[in-house]
């Protein structure tokens, strides 16, 4: 019988410590990651929570779906990076201490775009940056070096600074079909049986391979 990959193994590739699965790595209650999503970094991928998720003081969350591929240097800028922009200076004086801390109320109520949410099966190229509150759709591709400042549609390809939609991978009709199939929610055993179809088959092939009764997480 085909055996699924183990989603609880930190380093899934023998001899390649640069690759980590994020679900067994992440400890912060403010970060949620689906099974099999991974990060690749030749330096220290296990420091993902501190080196790649920045200014994350809450309450907003970072949510990453299943089967996402994160290239080296992908960074998520969270809402704690915001500064006031409605006065002459953007400098955060109260954070420096002394009597300046008496004015900490000036740092409350900064604009908050909410959670940063990444769908399933998203590919992030090397050195991409995602700004606070962005929502990235299922099956999207984020080009290397992109700075994502706005939402990305399902199966969209974006690139540049600020990132702009280059094209979508499929027509609207085909995107709807792919979202209906939602292969990432199939049981791991069923995915294992149909890896070749998921990676290289047509949408029709994928629909034919779907488990009876539709996706089941």
C-alpha cells in the first residue's frame, strides 16, 4: 500500500536540514500552519518564527494553508510594524523609554488590517515579502522578490514591488472547478494514490480522481 509522507517530521528530506515542515515547528498561538507546508533556508530554517514573521505582537494572526512552499527569505510583516503617520513625525517615541513612555497611548489604535491569510498550495519565491493583512488565494504563485501589498486571487501569479497581477494560471471557470475539487482536503492516503495526477494531470483528471462524496479533510 502507498504510504503518505509524515506531516509531523520536522526535516522531511534526509540529509537536507535546510528544509523544515512548519506545522511541527511553529509554537506561537498567533501562527497557524497546515500540514506539509514547508520553509527552505540554508542558514537556520528553524528560526522561522523569529526571523521570518516580524513585528508580530498580536492580536492578528498569520494563517498559512496546507501544501505551501516557502522559499528562502520569505518574510511576513505583521501589524506591529505600523507607525503613526498623522503627525509631523513617524518616530515611535514611547517605545524608547524614559518619560517618553508616558505617551504610549499615542501608539494604540494604529490601523490594523487584520489577519494575514495564505490559502493552500501557494508557492513563494526567494525573498518575497508579505505586508500586514494581505490575503493570498489558493494555488497562487508569488514571484521572487515580490512585495505583496494587496490581496492575491486564487491561482494568480504576482510579481514586482508593489506586486501586481501578472496573469492567472487558469480561466475563471477552471479556477472554480479546482476550488470545488479542493484536492488539499483529500485524505492523505487518497492524495498519495493520485500524486501524479495532482502534479501533472488535467483538471478533468483531477475531478475524476476525487474521492466519492467530495473532499474530506
